[in-house]
């Protein structure tokens, strides 16, 4: 006499019991349990950004800064000041990278660039910068200078322009008459670099 397999739901059982026994079997099966757990974790990962508060939103929006600076002045803006502002220079232009504090602020992976001229580091793939008063980048080759310009483009797209990085003895521009929204968007180097 053929016997009905244990897992088979008897045909004459009512629908409610069938569902209950199916669920019971589904959950008890270790493979199904594992799959359920994996799916739950994946679903949680996908949706957690919608249910978590935006912890990275900046607490304060700093007023826009428009100013040419010397290397010494720039150095103060490494994110350790009370307002937390972070500036850096690329190819003779200073940018406000406070929005990227997690990169350039204290403890960030690129913190050595905060308050500095990052050009050489960006061109040479090094986060360590030389302790120079003013770096004229004259020893960089044309490929490295090309890379510096590309980085400058990226910073122009992502961050606010603050002003020029002044060479020793160079006078700052007076931006007080400038329209609030006006910024210099030329990509030429402000300090007349050598031809490439
Ligand atoms: C193992 C080496 C590296 C890894 C894995 C890495 C990884 C990354 C990642 C994932 C980002 C994008 C972060 C984001 O947008 O959320 C980034 C951005 C960046 N990286 Fe790196 N990086 C490396 C090396 C370097 C080096 C050597 C430099 C320069 C010397 C550098 C400079 C930068 C800069 C300037 C940004 C842009 C940050 C911004 O958007 O303001 N990285 N890196």
C-alpha cells in the first residue's frame, strides 16, 4: 500500500490549516530560513537610508567667503577653527571645501590638504605635501600639470571659489564691489604659469 509523503498536505484539510502547515514547513526549513534572513538584510540595506535621519547634513551654512590669501592665511582654514571652515588651493585658486569636510577636515583621508595648496599632492598621488612657503610647481612635468588642471576643473564644479592663492609679495584683489553671485569661472591659472 502506497503511503502519502509526510510533507504532503492532505486534500481534505481545510484551507486555513493548509496555509498554516505550509508556513510552518517553510520557516522550519533551514535553507529557507537562511534565504529569508539574507533577503531581510538586503531589504533593510536598501531602505535604511529612507528611514534613518540625515546625520551628514551640515549643522550651519557658513557665509560665502571671497578673498585672496597668502599661504600663511590659507593655513588657518584646515577645519580646526570653531566655524569648521575648510579651504584648499588647486592651481593657484582657493576653494571652500567645507562641504567636503569628511574628506579634508580633521581626521579625513585627505586632511593634509585642508588649509594647503593641494596641487602637488593631487598631481603626484600623494597626500603628503612638502612644507614649502609657496610652491610654484615649476618642476612638475606636463602630464602632472595637466592633472592639476583637471583637478581644478573638478573643484570648480563641486565647490565655491574663494579667491587666488597669492605669490609672495603679490597684492590681493578687492572683491568688495563684486556682485554676490559673481565668480571668476576662467580656467586659466591666475599666477601665469609656464607654457605647457
Ligand atoms: C587606495 C587609494 C585610494 C582610494 C581607495 C580612494 C578612494 C576614493 C573615493 C571612494 C573617493 C570618492 C568619495 C566620495 O565621493 O564619496 C575619493 C575621492 C577623492 N580622492 Fe581618493 N582614493 C585613493 C587615493 C587617493 C589619492 C592618492 C589622492 C590624492 C593624492 C586622492 C584624492 C582624492 C580626492 C581629492 C577626492 C575627491 C574628494 C571630493 O569630492 O572633494 N585619493 N577617493
